[in-house]
C-alpha cells in the first residue's frame, strides 16, 4: 500500500500543492510527482522531515492525488500503444502503454495501465528491446482507442 502527501507552503495549499509525494508503507522509498506528471524517486520527504526545506506535508486521498496528476497530464503529449501477445494475429490488447518525453528532453517516461486503475512506471519497451520480454510486441495506437480499452477492462474487472 501507499499513501499520498501534498507538499504545501504559504503560497500552495492541498488543492494546488508544490508537488505530491507517494510514500510506500514499510519502505523508505518516496516518489515525487514532477512537472512532467511522472512519479520519480525523491529525497524531498527526508529533507522536509529533517527541516531542510520550508515545506509542510498534508495527507491527501488517492483520489485527490489523481486529480492533481490529471491537471499536470493535460499539458503532456502522450504517445499510446497496445501491448499484444507476440503470437496473437488479431492484435488483441493484453496491455496498454503510454510514453512521453520529459521537458528536459532526455529519455522517455513510460507507463502501463494496471488492474488497480492506475498508470504505473514501466520498462516493457526496454525489456522487449533487450530480449528479456519475449511474449509481447508494441503496436502504435491512439488515445481514443486506449481509453476505450481501459473503460472496457474497468467494467470487466469491477464485476
């Protein structure tokens, strides 16, 4: 499980925080929502708790964290893909992938959609390229198709 913390200061409240932290229970790992709408490893939680920064932490719900991330995602130009089994001639999606370039321009961010209804960081393209994933191939798609697939999966998974 994980919890979410809004990072606030005098100019930012929980509805418009400086950033959001995702903290994994039982772990020292904290991820920070960056301006590119990606979750990246961060030491910000440790620095706040040590009093090294002027920020404060406020607990927020997963839904509130998702709303904040969605606002940042509106600025992102995602590229969407289907993950299909390599031996499936019908290209029936077994997963979906979205990628985008960071504002700094180095590398790519990549995420796959999960049964929990979240986009999570993924190395599937790297795994395929280096041959450690031999079951899947990546087929270009568009946002509308991917969102229709996700909606269909969500209906099926909630039964």
